[in-house]
């Protein structure tokens, strides 16, 4: 029985708690959160205990930690967990600073513990099927990637202020998808952006709409377009063009109803937001984490992946701010 | 805490066990199956006990029974459960004999217990959304229904022999969908059928392909087409034409991948079979059952619905066998 | 140069005139219509002359007649044209009476002239592609056909009165599609119908909504559902299930625009009505007619096809009126 | 009756000849081509005469010229036609040199003649419907544009050598779509490209795959991705995100057949190439040209549009070659 400590009892913490509870041979032992009420409520729901970080790292019976607390706590928790010899599952991003993220990766490496970063999209059934079919050669060699990534609406400005900016907060996922699908590293990154949905976004030095173009070391191309607001919901698509065809990963819909009226023919909007769209992905990533722990195999989304995605986010931020092409 | 006894530890029993276990305030207490090993394995998985029917009906703590055993056991179990004052969830069909089904309905009524028949399709998110939107008037008054219902492949002949024939075994669901969506009862039923997929089906006096046309008391029309074999998988669609438009309920797909190659543009086949396609429906129907029990409200698919669907199956069987239009 | 006489300068006559004019080596020489102004206008547009039937049949230079006048004129014109040795293209139906239609077929046979009936759907690019791919074995042997055929709105009652009823006027096309796709003849026909869209339809002894089930001599099955009114436009689909899969023929749309808004995701309605949906089919059937004449090959939709479709329409009418299954 | 001279009897010249012939009140009078046999064949087909440019410009009866000859002839023909007072329809691009294109625009302006550049995509029914619906406010204000533009295969290297490079030859259309849809001019252009489909493309100093990101003066964003080779055919799509939703312009398909087999669910590939995909667009643009001439109204795609698109192509070429962001 692997005992698990969960840091963070918020929206994402609740998802992870439920998925931890579903794993055979795994028990949610502790919940830690600065919000004591939230921690208590979630702990009770799963027969776990509220505690603090020190107790977790001191408890020899805790085999793994799941970190879903705020981004500014990630690096410290990863390093402490590594030093305590715990296996680690941590939400993206590792940190807003590439240097600190690298220090985490170093600590993990030194400790020799498993560390998985929550790039949930890699576990989405649709995204994963594209990856699998691409690997099987269905469309030959990948040449070009087009990623469309749009949120239904922007988070509050208070969140944006501490988010590290749109490239580190939102596109970090898209940068990971780019690396995962194209199997190559960026040589140059160009990013531009605008404040188009809400002037408040600009007041904190951020943008809400971006266009990014990447050229890889092998000369492959990728374009990413994002927006903090899509009136029709959460838009999560990509398509990869290969020498023998194209694979598209489309949105998921709540139902398969189609309505035909005098006004037109209409279907459902995409699943509303990440909790709905990536429900299966969250379950599958946690299953994978504990499965890899059990078997002693390598996790599929490593802390190195987390560092690399952050490097791309940094490069894009620089490209946008300094209006120049960034070489990596 | 409602304690539950589950009859049947086969394919459908396992689904129900998992869904019972997921309900708050509900505990799977007993598993009963003629196959002792299957009963034991399933009981252990859920911390339940293997027992026999007598013990179940004698145990005052058992509040509800879930019947997922073979069809020939349904009637007896329903009647005994009703007499013992247990709430009942029973898989379709109630029985292969309309008379016995009516006797069950009578017993349930007399006992005043809740009894829900597992017409899972009514709980499918897509089917339920059509029903809801139709009720809201999106396409005006329903006028015509077209149901397409095809299995990926025929069951073994040994199964067919005891199935009651395609109309009672397979179309019973479609007849229930017809009644549920059209909100009217059949006035005339015409059914024809053929053995087109496997001559073995004919050797047991059954058909594997059917075409049914129904006219309701209000003059509404319905056509149902079924086949025991669709090479592309489980095909579960219907469309309802109304005075102001049409609503289509389409198939669900495992992923939203689309592939573009020199050979064409292709997407996923439908979810393979009922366990995949109706996974959500099975979960939702069980949640509804215990929710209704808890609140003391009426279940949405009653034993009367079970009797009515069976009457239609009988009428269709007669129409096909005697080559005549049957009036109800 | 083949000189052509066109009977009928109405809606369909204009379509045919344009398509005749587009054929190489073909000249529209005469237009004949009881409405002199319509005849004159259409003739002038194409550099043709207005004349009467006698003059047409007496003119040795006229090689072919295109009959797009009202249904009650078809039989007489076919017989006269056959006797005059002209090749014939005639709109469906041959006649409302099967006997007269057979007499026409006899006259055509005796005269040895080419005679093509305008079953335009066989020339629709989508429908024709299904037929071609079925013939190539893509889905194995055809087993079941589902036809959905709905008009955007009912014609005036004055039209309905002389139309021969919905089975002869509207389903005649669907019966032809059935024979063409299933490559088999009906053994039994069952038809039911209702007045659901407009009570006026009932006042002339007709119905506006029908459900038809056919079993062929080989035991294949077909269901046809029709309505005089689909609020979303002209709905012309069929699907054929075979031993190895299914082929669907879908509606055509004016554009490939998809709109995503807070209200949903919507696309175009089907092409509005037959002039739009079957524009290509009308052009292709006329090209085929003159191509076959030029090469001396058999036309693809013969007067025998016209007779057979009418026999099915008669059988369906009888089934509906007399509430019985009709054997053929 | 407007008499027309057509320069160019090649692939596109034939299309234009047919569409000119279809206009009421318009007559194709002359065909001019360096390939005498091609000119003769096309002229005969339309009852026109073969002649030379001098004769065309000297003939007072010629009201309009249609220029579909090779790109290097466009500028000279436009200037001569303008000086001769003829209305001009000219294929894109105006010229490969922005300076010469500007000189043409100047000549046209000075002469006061109508001059339309063949940006056929603006007349495509799907593209035009997006533009129209955007203008009607269906999705609020346009914020971001994503253009996907892929050919089924690269032209011969001999063609590429004189094409002006992929940005002037292929993306010129996409740059026009960008200006037309976003209703704003580019402030910065970034372009990158690669040789991914055929090394031969690189030997003539060109690329076959590009990624372009544009920021407009108002801060709107656009990304364009192109390839000379899509194994599945001609891929011509764009989508525009607005403050209230998104409009997508999709590919057109030859038929609406969908096939369901054990291998998957598949539909048609897009229309193969521009002659098929833009067949309607070519007809509609020519109808618009003569309609505007007849009414004395402004043509919708002016020579200024031609110059502007070329300026963008030049900026993109510079960005790609010099690896820098180009400001306009």
C-alpha cells in the first residue's frame, strides 16, 4: 500500500484526490493546505488526515506526494520531497523561474526519485491517440504543427499578476504538446501578442492573445495561436501535417445531439473547460504515475519536460517583450 | 446506509456493482450468482458477501436488490423482492412472457415498493438531451421517429435460443425509446425480418435483421431498423422529426481524431458495444435509482414501462410470424 | 447536330433547356407549352422556336424530345414521339396509371426508340458515388436500406389533388432509389401514413407523412420515411447497410461555413429544394441522355424503371388505403 | 455587347473563356497566346479569333481584356490596356516586383479604367459567406485569423524558378485573405520556412513549407501555415476568432458519401486542386467583373489590393531570408 500526501485542496487538488483514491494499492493519507477548512473537508471525504509539510516529509510511510498547491510552492516542495526520498507528482509549471526549475530537476536527479509533471494533455484520449498513430507512421514524418488553444474566459487580474504571464501560465501546455508531438527541440521562437479581450490584462503587463511561430533544429515548423477568451468555450485542438497526411485532434463535446431547424444545423459546443475536457486525462495521468511507481518504470512526463517547456515559455516571453526572434 | 444485494455477477453485474459502490450512503452487501467463483470474486472486490436468495430476502437490513441475473430469473426475484418489501432495480426485460411481466407489475404495485427497469438508453447523455430538448419545444411537436439499432455481431446461437427472439431481446430497447420519445402508444405495429447475417440464426426460428413500422394512436409514425451485425461496430442512433425541425442522437466515438491521407478522411468508429457506449448511462441510471429511493420520488423507468415495451415486442413478433399488421 | 423539342417551359423545363443547350452537337429547336408567353420567353433565350406538338412530330429533323410538361400529358407525348421515331427523355412519372405507363413502355419497345425517364437522383454525385462504391464491393452485399426523403414544404392543395397521391408523386423517386440500390424487386410492401403537417392535405384524400417497409424477393429490407415538411429544408439521404459496412449518402450544403458562438456550433442547412440539390444531377442526366444517343448505348433509367417504380407506388397506395400488406 | 480579348489559352485561360462566354451581353472576340495551337483551339471553341496584342489594343470594339497569360506579361499588358482605355481583369499577381505593380496601379488610375485582380478566393461561396457573416456582426469584432493553405503537390522546379518564391506565388492569396477578412493592414510580419517536401525546392532558393505571423496596426493577430504538399489534397481553410465567437471556412468535398467499415468511418478528401475547389469562385468573379462594368460600379478586388498583397509577400520574403521581423 503506497501512502500519499496531497498538497493543495483546491479545484485541482480535489480532482487529484479522487483519482488517487481510485488507484488500487494506494491510499490518500494526508491533505495539506493553507486553507484549513478546505484541507479538512477534502481529507474527511477520503478518510485522510490534515497535517503540515514537515510531518509529511518526516513520515517514512509516505511513499509519494502529489503537489497541486500554488505555483510558488512547487519548487520548495519538490526539493524537500526529493530529499526525503518521496516519489513526486507535481502540477505544471515546475516554477516560474527556469533556474529554480533546473535546481529542482537537479535535486530530483540526485535523489533518484520518480518525478512526474502534470502535463495532462499527453493523457487526453484524443491527443494520445494522435501521438500513437503518428508514432506508427500513419502520416509519415511530422512536418508542421498547428495548435489552437483558447480558454473560455480570462482568470481574474489578481491571478494573472502572479501567473508569470500568458506564455508561462497558459502556453506552457502548448509548448509541451509541441515538443511531445514534433519530437524535436526549438531552434528559434517568435512570439507576438495583444490585449484584445480585456484592457485589464494589459494593466498587469500581460497579453491575452498570442501568435507563436517555432522552427525546430531539423527545420520543422509549428504555429500556436491562443486566446484567453473563446465565446464558445474551451477550444483545444491541434493538427500535425506529415509527409503522408494529417492527423487532427478535435474538441470533445458533451453529447452527440444535432439539431436541425429553420435557423440552421447545430451541435454541442466543446466541453466547457479543463475540468470537463481533461477529466479522463487527469484520471489516466494519475493511474500512469502509480503504475510507473509500482513497476519501477520511467514516468512519461518528466521534470526535464517541465524545464524544457519553461525554457520555451521564457523564450516566447522574451520574443514578445523585446520584439525579436529568440534563438535557443 | 442502504444495503444492497446484487443478483448476477456476470458482465452486467460487474458494471452494476461498480456503480452501486460509487453511490454515497449505499453499500453493496451481498452478491448472488449460480457461478460461485464469479460471485466470490465480485463480492471480494467490493467488500461484500456471497449468499443465496433466501438469505437476502430474510435480511431486514437489505433495502434494495439489483437484478442482473439471467432473464428467466427476473420475474421470480421481482415478486419475492416485492413481497419482502425491497426496492428493486431489474435489468430488461421483466420477463419473456407478458403475462408474467404483468404479474410482476401487479406484485410491485401491491407491495408499494419502488421498481425500476434498466432501460439504460434513457440515461445516455445524448439520448437524454434529445428528450429534454424535445420537451422544451425546440422542434415543436414530434411527428416521426427513425431508430437505427445495430449490434456489432450476433450472440451465440445458444443465447439466441433462450432470448425470446430479436424483438424481445434486442428491439425491446427500441420500443422503449419509441414510447419515451414519442409520448404516445402504438395503435398498429408492422414488422418484417430476415436472416441475412448468419443462417444459424434461422435454425433457431429467429431473424437477425428487422424493419418495423409503427403508427400511434395520434397518428404519429415510427420506423425501426435493426441488425445483429454492423461491421463498423455498435450503431445506436435515432432521429425525431418535429413540426419545427429535427433532433438527431448520434453515436459516441472513443476519440476525436480525424485522419487525412491519400486514402480519404477518416474518424473513429462508434464505441464498440453497449458496455462502452452506455458506460455513462449505466452510472447515471444507478445514481438515479438511489437518488429516487433517497428522496422517495418516482423512478423514471417503471415496471409498467417494462410491460409496455414487452407488449410491443410481442406484437412485433406476431406481425413478423403471421405476416399481418397487429392492432393494439 | 441533334435537334431537340422541349415540351414544358415551366420550372423544370427551364432547367432542361439550359442543360440541352450545353450539350455539344445538340440544338434546342422547339419549345412547346400551353402557356404561350412562357414558351416564347424560353425559346428566345435559347434561339429556339415556339411551335405545337404536331409540328414537332412531323419535323424529320427533330431527333429527340424532352418532356417536362404536366404529368397528364406524358403518356400521349411518349406514344406519339415513339411512333414518330424520336428519342425520348421524359420526366417522372410516366403516368399516374400503371396500365397507361405499360402501354407507353410497349410503344417505346415497338418503335425501338431510346426512352429515358428522369430519375434525376441516380445522377446526383453523392447518390451515384454510393451506387458505384456498393458495386465495387466496399461494403459487401447490400442487406438493408434506410431512405429519408422530406420536402421543405407541401405544394398547394390544387397540386396535390392531381398528383396521384404522395406515393406516386413523391415516393416514386424513393422507390426508384430502392430498386437501383438494392438490385432486387419488392416481394411485399407495407405503407402507412398520416396527415401531420396540414389538415388541408387530408381534405383531398392524401397524407403528408409516410412510413414504408419493403421486403424483397431475396429477403432484403428497406424502410422509407417521408414528410412533405421539414422545417430545416430539403432532406435527401439514404444509407445502405451491407455485410461489410455501411454507405451513407448525405445532404449537400450551400457552403462549408461553421459558426461557433455561445449559442452553439452550427453549419448550413441542406440545399433548399430540388432545383438546388439536384442541379448537378439534372445536368448529368441530360448529358448522359445525349451521350447514350450519340453512342447508341442503352440509357441508364429506362421506361421499364418508370413502370416498376409506379407499380411500387400503386402497391404502397393500396397498402395504406386498405390497411394491408401488399404482395407483388 | 462587350467584346473581350483573352490573353492566355492555358489552364486558367480556358476557365476564364468559359466564364466569359456565359455572361449575358458579353462576347469573347479574341484569344492571344504564344502557343498558336492553344490559342486556335480555344478561340474555335468559343467562336473567337486568334490575334496579337497590337490588334487587340487597336480595336475600338474591344471593351475589356482578361489577362491569364504568364506573370511576366501582366504588367505590360495592364499598362497597355489601361492606355488603350480597356477594362482589365488580370490574374494575380500583378507582377513579381512591387515597383512595377505600383506603376501598373498608377497607369490604371491615370486612365480611369476598371481593373480587377483575380483574387478568386474572395468569390468562393464559403469564404464569401464568412466575410458576409463577419460583416453582419455574427462573431463580434475579428481578433485573430488562422489560415491553412496547402497544395496537393509542388509544381515543377522550372516553374518555381520563375515564380518569385512561395510567398509571392502561393501566399499572395493568403495575404489577400488576411487583409480582406481582418480589415486592417499589417504592422509587422514574421515569416519562417523550410524545405521539407522535396530537396529540389531548395536548389532554386525557395522553401515549400512556411509559418507566418502577422500583427496588424490595431494589434490583431494572424498566423498562416502553408505547404506545397498535402498528401490528402488541396487544403484551403481559415478560421477567424471574434469577440463573440468563431467562423470557420472549411474545405469542399466532391460528394457527401460517408463510409463505415471495420477500418473506420471515412468521407471524401477535399476537392483536389484549385480548378475544382474554386470552380464556382472563378465563375462568380467573372460575373462580378462584367456586372460591375455594366453598372459602372467599383470592382471588389482592385489593383491596389494586388499591390498590397504583393507588399506583404515581399515583407515575408525579406523576413524569411534575413531572419528578422519586418515592419511595414
